[in-house]
C-alpha cells in the first residue's frame, strides 16, 4: 500500500481525534461538540502562517500525525524556528517507518520555510520515543519544563494580538 504524507483535512478529524486519544475513543453524538472544538483548532492552524497539521495516510486510513509550528525567533537574527507537537503513529503500524517518514516530511517543510532549527519536547518517561528522535538526528541538549495553567479555557477563543502600549500592567 502507498503511504501518503499531506496536510490534514476536515474529513480527517474523527480519525485524528481517535489517534490522539490512543484509539480508545468511540465517537458518538455526545462527542460532536468535542469534534467541533478540534475542527475549530484545525481552522485556526490552517489560517495561521507557518502552522501545519501533517498526516500520514495509508490505504485511506490516517495512521500518523504531527503538528508543526514555525515562528520568528527573537534571537538568531530573527530567524525562523520550528517546533513539533502531538506526534503519534497508530499503534498497529508502529515500528514500520511511518513515524520516521512523517518526521522527515516535517523537517523538509521546516527547511523549505527557512527554519534554522527544529525542536520538540518529549515526556521524560518515553524512552522509545527518545530513541526514535535521536535516530533522526535530534540531540538531547535541553531539559523541558511545563506548567499546566488552571484556566477556564474557551477552546473556540482565538489568541489575540499583542496588547496595546496602554495595556501595560503596574505591579
Ligand atoms: C514514537 C513514534 C511516533 C514513532 O513512530 P513509528 O512509526 O513507530 O517509528 P518508526 O517505525 O519510523 O521508527 C521506529 C523506531 O521508533 C521507536 N519507537 C518508539 N515507540 C515505538 C513503538 N511503540 N513501536 C516500535 N518502535 C517504536 C523505536 O526507537 C524504533 O526504533 P528501533 O526499531 O531501533 O527500536 C510512535 O511509536 C508513537 O506514536 N508512539 C507513541 C506516542 C509517542 O510516544 N509519541 C511521541 C511523543 S513525544
């Protein structure tokens, strides 16, 4: 079967959500709102410069995904930098080279966009994933820190532009 690598489409959303949730989700009507939130996220990803959701398709089935985010860095002469998030290959297709090809596709897209660096974080417990990234020339140079924010987050709310100058906060 031919493997295809491409940008995600709206028709992929149900399969992508199942992939993100480890294939454990059975999607029924109650999940419609949930799917709408993912659809909204995909719209925003698609309409944001340098931002992509990439998928691997095999025999009409979505078997892998990753999110590629690129941004201008306020260092390296304002160069463009790339970041990978949400990398998953469906469990029954792991270890067959799909993840490697998808990662290579993201790296070449980042190069096409003029990125000087591509980076990611990976859960400290995922030793297999670390081996995978290191086999693809990613070096373990930094330790990552994450802090979950206890926010009443509204998924459909887009991020706004920078605050105006008079929006400074006295502290
Ligand atoms: C990590 C992952 C994306 C790699 O995709 P893949 O298609 O399995 O990778 P490839 O077939 O191209 O490469 C195989 C290599 O990936 C690594 N690997 C990681 N998890 C694996 C798994 N469950 N099965 C097989 N290989 C795995 C191994 O290092 C393997 O190399 P090896 O044969 O020398 O052991 C995929 O296994 C996956 O989705 N894992 C679960 C989710 C995850 O960890 N995502 C990364 C979050 S940072």
